[in-house]
């Protein structure tokens, strides 16, 4: 008889939910993770601290209130790193406490240390005190997450040249900053430091940024970031980063040289699989450290599962949680539905971006007809009350059956608002449901009704001319 029914390596969103789901089904479950990383990267250096930092930035800078109180409005003049990290440390410590409590309450054993495979059913636990013990399980879930990818040509010191993990430990708010990479993480930090007053330059080898998003939304974000003195260098590649006594020089292949206090690399993520001895379990990872799984999150070895960022796209905390639950249910022979394709994407730039479904460009490429309905926050009473005159909600509606093909939101509360559209789409609802529905007033949710009316008015004009 093995020690456990399920052994989970990693306590991030995916691992945590897999462990609790299996425990709820009456299985003997254990989790392995470093004592300083309970909750995983998501809690300590990723999702939670970065989003908490964003809230602290918005509050202390008074940025979102300037339409109401003037462009010079600021809650605190000299914002220090201590001001920003106090709130972050409080939230992180509370979240770790919640996770530990959840595992304990569900009788999940938590082992402090790191693990690596000895054979397909056995993991060696390397404890902090240097001792090693063997743990065996019928099913094993790999949920080790990722770390920032670091180019070999760059000498990172975690202080002046850093990655997205180090940036939370910066000693002071930099006067100037170069961010290499205009992906989700890069743009989130670019908007935060720009709001703090740093002169930010974004370098991206591609022709644009966040190409999975709606073009109009991205143009709006660019406008706002340029208004915060962000400079974009698209189509540029970094040749070298030089560290000098007075700061850094980022040298581009085009010959441009960009001086800055600090440089932050946001060049993708690398799966944390190097130390797992996967070969002893009969597994392998690709060059980015990612593990291949099937629709049930099983690896090549049927009793070993992998969930979360370590399996690649979409690499979101929300999807990782659902993957963990689905993997645990399958391992326990419990029925589980397939995760829907309608997964909302949230990008915590300033302002927020969120969407579900397809973009205008995707629909056009697929030759799918659509009509657009738009609502702007400045037309809503709630938008005036909160001082957001730039936000917008866009509905993409099928003229054939009037269903929603995509919902795109930009502005305050975008990541919350998107779930209304997701629910309507998931239930096969039409734009007419939103037209007839009554929304609380004054709210931002009203934007759905305004956008729905805009879309149906356009559809009515098309039908009228066609008749």
C-alpha cells in the first residue's frame, strides 16, 4: 500500500485545488512545497503581489480621481517603496494563512521541501534540514509553475537589471526604467511605474503589443500610457544591457542607446521542471520546461498529471485552479465536465483590459459577419461618479442568430464586468436578453444594456434597408 492516494508537487493555484478536490473525495493527499512558497509563485511574486501593488499605486497616486479633482491631485507626494509593499506584504501573509488553513481543514498533509522523482510512483522529498525521505502515491500531480525566462547574454543582479520576480523588491521608485517585452506582465508593470512617475521605455521586437486583444482597446491603452510619458520602441531588439555607476544603458540592434536607472526583462516564462528528474518517471519537458498533457491533464504516464503554468497556455491562475480540480476528479474516477472554451482574459494594466470570445480581427479572418455595439463610461452616470470618462464596453453580435461572439472591456472594473458577458455567451443568450434586462442604476453594468441597444439599432437599420 502506497503512502498516499495523491501526491501534489507544488501548492500554487493548480496544485492547491487538485489537493483539496481529491481530499473532498475522501482520498489521502499530500502536497510538497518550499516553506517560503506556500501558495506558489501566484501568491509570492506573481498574481497577488502585482495586483495588490497596482491597487496601492492607484490609491496613493490618486490617478483615477484626477478627472474629478484636477491633474495635480495626488494622495501622497513622495511615495516610497515601503508605502507600496506594506499593503502587499499584508495581503500575501493573509493569503498564505488562508491556504495553510484550507489544506489543514481538509486533512491534506503539507511537506516542507522540494521533490524529485525516484520512479513513476515515488518522489524523494528533500527537506530544509538536509534530510531526504521517500513518499509514494497512486497518482501524482505536477504543479510546479514557472519562473521568468532570463536571456543568457544579460547579467541580472536583481537590483538594476531584474526580472518580474525581482521588481517587487526594488529599493526605490526608479526615475527611469526600460522594460524589455510588451507582453501582459511587461505592460502591467509599465503602467504601474508610469503612474508612479517613472519615465518608462518599452522595447518590443514585435510590431505591436498584446496582439490577442481588440485593436481599438490596445490603441486606447497606448494613448493612456503615452499620456503618462511611456515611450514605445516596437520592432526593436536588445543587443546588450550595460551596467554603469550612474545607471544602465540598453543598447538596441538598431544602434539606439537608452539610459535608465533600471531595466526589467519580461521575456516569457520557463517551466520549473529542471530539478524534478522527469526521466526517472518516464517523462520529458520541452525547451521551455513545459510538460505535454491530454484533455484530462494526464502526461505520457497515465497516473501522473500536470496542471497550471507548467503545461503552458493560457497560464492563468483562474484556469490553473480549474485544471487542478479536473485532474483530481479524473484521477479519482469522478465525473467532471470539460472546461469551456469561453475563458475570460484579464490584464491588469492601468486602465484594466478584459475580454471573452473572439476579436473583430479574428471574426474578419474567419469570414464571420458581426455587428458592433459600444457603450462608453462617460455616457453612464456611474462613469461620471467614479471619474472614469475613458472606459468602454464593446459587444460583437452575430446578425444571423443575434448571439454574442465576443465581449471586450477597457476601464475601471473591466475584469469584473466581463463575467456578465461570459455568462450570457455560455448560456447561449442573445443580445436581446441584454436589451430587455434591467440593470441596477447607477452602475457600470448598465454598459451592457447601452451597448446592446447600440448593436440592435444597427441591426434594425440593416434589416430595414434589406427589406
